C-alpha cells in the first residue's frame, strides 16, 4: 500500500512538473542564484573553527585549539560590549524610525487621485535608493560639514557658532538614521503601495456610505489591509538586526565617533580582514547568522499568535 501511495505521489509530481514546466524553467535562474551564492559558500564556514591559512587552503589548514578560539577572541575583546550595543541600537533605531515613513508615504501617495502627479511623487521619492552611500555622504558633508557646510554657515550667521555634526557622538546616530530614511523610504513605499492596491475597493465605498472620512478609512481599512506585509517586513528586518549597514557606516564614520558608531561589521573589517584574520571574520559571521535565525524564529512565533506569521 505504501509503495502504491508513493508511486501515485511521484506520478502526480511528474504530471504537475510537465503541466507547469514553463514556470519551473522560469524558477531555475533564481534557484541557481541561491545555490551558487547562498548555499554553496556555507561550506566555507568551517574556517571559523580553523586557523585558516591562504596557502594551505580550507581543508589543509589546522583546526583551532580549542575549537571556539576565534569566538572566544571576539567575545573577550574589550570592545565586544560596545560594538554589540552599537549594532543593536543602530539597527533598532532604523527599524523603529525607518518603517513608519515608508508606510505613511505609501498611504499618502495612494490617496493622490491625479495620476501624473502620483507618478512624479513616486519617481522623486524612490530615486535616492539608486544613489550610492558615497554620493549620499558627499551630500551630507556639503550640508553638515563644520567648516563649509551650508547648515553650519547659517548657524554661524545667526547664533555665531557651529556644530560638529559629523564628529559629534550626540549627532552621528541621528545622521545615520536620517540619511537611511531619506534613502529608503520611497523604495519601501512601493511594497506597501502594492499591498494597498490589493485591498477590496468596496470596503472604501461601504465606509464612505457610512460617513467615514479619509482618516477613518486609512486607520480602519488601509492599515489593517497591509498589516500582514508590515509584519512580514518587520520579521525580515529582525533577521538582519546585526547588519546595521556596513557600507553606510564605514563611509560616514571616523575615529571621533567610534564609541557610538563602531559596529560588528566595521570592527571585523578592521581587526579581521585588514589583518587577514579570515577565521575571525567567519566566526563572527556565523555568530551573526545564528542570532539572526533565533530572532526570525522568535519573531515569527510571536506574530503567529496574532495570526500574521510567515510560516
């Protein structure tokens, strides 16, 4: 019976593949990408438990003694607590302050009725996403530089002193989060706009007949309608909470703001990769992946209690 049942399942699977073979062929490039660039490199994580040497290669390099040597080096570093706190705080600030602008912008754009004006707003809002952090830092420097920045020139004219925005530990995280919001709000709004477009328009018509205004419809129809997308993106962001944005921080930070801006990735780049300690970099990367996995699983379990889990 079991063999017959297994044979039937196999026959159904083959029949399904033949029926939807065009779709499966379209899926192949995506699967190949993940196989080559996501799954295949995982075997290289073994160097986290070895004293890796480029000449000897991965398998010929000796095993670390003890096996947790590189993890212990990272944990016992005098900067471990500081860089871990910086990583969590910067990521948390970006999630807390970075998600609402995309949602608000999407709902505002969705309410615009003039099609040409709506397209113009969308184009202008998501253009910053295509700018590199080098260009964005150049713009930030032009505005906030203590010597020649536009803002400090105004401050010097009106209150007779300047503010060291880019070298101040009080301002640097604000600049990081603010520039991140400016760069990503328009792009993230596209996802929420797609979710808003999927809401049944009859709900708005019924609410309008009951006398509901724009704000009421936004609060009671639009927001609940995209709640599942918000939860999905939140769970994905929690999985990357230890990726506080290496490109952005590495370009913008300096020695004056290390106490508030030095994150795991920048520390590993300086201590691990610049000194060719690849085993340390792999160990920290594995540590980050495990923490991210735990956060994603935990967040999904919490979301499932509200009926919005990813799986």
